[in-house]
C-alpha cells in the first residue's frame, strides 16, 4: 500500500486550553528502526482531561497544537528495514515516556527520570496517539497478542498499577517474612479498578473505596472480581481500619490529595502506601502530624510515590490482561462505558461522566 502522507487527529492548543479540535498532521517518515501503526482505538484518561483544561501539556517544537492520547492499541502497517520481529497486521501498543540524558534515563529507567527533561507522547513535546496513523521507534513499541484485541487498549493504564505493585515487592524485600493478605484501594476509576483486579488475581483480599454509593458500574466490576466495594459516604476510613485488621498495602488512586494522609493512618504495620494521584497544589489540610508520624515510625510503614512505568511493566501488563480475561471473562469490557467515533462530537471528552469509567475513541470506524 502507499503510505499516508497526512493523518487526521484530535488535538488541543496548550496556550488556549478548554477545548479539543480535529486537525490533520503529517505522518513522519518510517526510518530503519521505525514502525508505522494504524490506530484501532485510544482510551481517554484523567491526564487527557487535565491537558484539555490546561493543567499540563506542551506542544512539540514548531507546533501550536498537541495531539493528545497515550493509551493506544493499533495495527502495524509497515516497518523499517531493520525491524525483523513485527509484520503488517500485528497488534501493538507503545510506551509513553522518552528518555532525556539523565543518569536514570541512560541506565534504562526513564520512568525514574531525575532531570525532568523527558518527553511523553500526547503530553510533553511529542504528539500522542489520537490519530489515525503514527510512527514510533521499535524500541518503544509493545507487541500485543491477537487475543487481546478487545482489551489491549488497557495495557498502558494497567502498567501504572503494575509498576506500583512492583515497587511494593521491591520495598518489601526488606522483610524476612511478609505475606500480604489485606489491601485497600482508594478510588474506583480505571486505575483503582485495574489495581483491584491485579491484586485479586494474586488472591489477596481487596477492599475498594470510592465516594459513589452502590449500585454503580465500578462497584459491580470490583465485586465481580471478588473484592469488596465500600462507599466512603457510608463507611468512614476509621471504621474500615478497625474492621479490616492489619492493612498490608494501600493504593491511593482517588485523585484526592487529602487521602494521602488518610492512607498513612489506614496502613498497618510493615505496610506500604503507594501514592498514584497527581494533584493540584493549594489544597490545604490540618492533620494530626504526631499521630501519623508515630504510626509510620512505630509501624515500619513505607510511603512511596509511583509514576509512569517501565518496559517490564508493559510486558507484565500484557500477561496480566490475558489472565484477567481468563479469570473473569468479559469483565474488562465492562470498563468501556462510552465509545466515540472520530467523527462524533469528541468535545465531550473534556467532561468526566460521573458514572462512566473509560471512554474510547474508535478509529476503525473512520475507514
Ligand atoms: Zn531523565
């Protein structure tokens, strides 16, 4: 086939936030190690909404607009002559962050970058994947097995919790004995749900806490995976702490900065609290510093932040999506509460539907 010269895309003007628009951008040349991909679908996440509203997002050099989208599933169209392990038609996703020259990036861990000059597709100085065609170097392409065609768009959000749980495992190498049996997940958005499924797949008792009382779609998904859903309007975190005994892991992915401190109190002895929410500055809070500090010291507790993900997390996410599907057939698909076509009114993605979980932009329908 002849390769496309331009591609339709969904973009924002970072200097004039508040709305998304359709645009057309050139398709880059496919270099020797490049891969040209045709998008099947892209997931919309909270970061995309923050970019639309101007909280973050930087255009590529020389461009006023930034194509958004970093949760992608696509099909290989063509590869450079040094790429021998991918064929046209293969399913792929891609990692998000591209390294700068800092020691952590050079050592192969751009997700642990210390300089902060990295680029991210769809977020920082590189166009994202809400486009019919895109080109990426093979180094950042993630092959996806055919049986994940319907769910593979969840690989990138799943890597966020894969990295979080890997951090917990690394930290807990400090313990001569540690058998996590009780976990609390704060938040039941896509990250909270995927964290719940990941820990349930390990056979751990999970309680997922969110504001909205039952019934709601997120509660139904986590309960079908054998977790307990609790509305924070009906049960206080103090009551939960008394009910659940020693809580070994708390994953904070609610988006509420105040819950970082609640999580420190909720966490049991030798436990690990992983903070996953990026939150705005300016939220002031009065806390019982004495109680929290003593709890952390006397309980050997660890509080760790985690962002982005490494190559190993993408590989693990591909494996685990397959495991989730065999453990709970059809469950992941229930996370897709809205599907839009490229030609639909995509301006609606700027707003969060309170009961919706994951909005997808379906690009296949545009052909
Ligand atoms: Zn770096």
